[in-house]
């Protein structure tokens, strides 16, 4: 952080890495969630939400859209910020805070293609996903809760 006089400020507090995760859920009788199979460690071969690290000076929503497009080929303009996860130990690489985004889409609109850090991409029942990497099972619980809040009584 620089001031107008060119001074640099430093702080003694440790700083977390910042990531984004994107939950794409289909609008259908039995909703499905879009997941990627991780190509690299940690959790290589495991399923997870598309996502990744935020670049310096990048807006959070832009990072979420970029990671989604890089890993699945899908572009979605309208993402809702759902939750921020920052529990210690959620990522074995170190202290990581993730901002989680949610979008509901028509299943016909999805034509995912695995790329970048994803070795595969798939749609899984929201109520019966595979075992998930990191703390993504907890995040999926947040997704389910938000969607349940929206259902008419």
C-alpha cells in the first residue's frame, strides 16, 4: 500500500491468501451442482468447486468469473456472493480465505469443458455429491441452505 508521498506501509499482522470458489447449481426438479476434478495437489483427483487464487488488484467477482471460465469454459455474468470461509486448516497450503459465489442456471445452458487446473468436470446431484476436497462439503451445505431459503412454502 503506497501513500501519495511514496511511503510504503507494512503491518506486523500475517495475511491470508485470498481465493474464490463458484457454486453453479441447475434449476431443475433435482438440482445438480457443477464440480471439477482437481488436476494438482492438494487433493489431486478429488472433486471441488471451480475456483482459485485472486490476482493482485483483481475484483472478487471478476476473479470468480475468470476461474470459472478457465476451469470449465463457462461464462456467467450474474454471480451472488454467498459466504466467506476462513477457518484455520481449510487449505493444507496455508491460511486461505475464500469468497464463495453462487449462480443458478438452466441445465441446457451448461456445456462445461475441463481445462486449466481441472482434469474433469461434471454435474452431480446437489443432494448426493461425491466426496469433496478442502472444506467444500461445508460450503455445499451453505449453498443448500441458501437455496432452501428461496423455496416457496
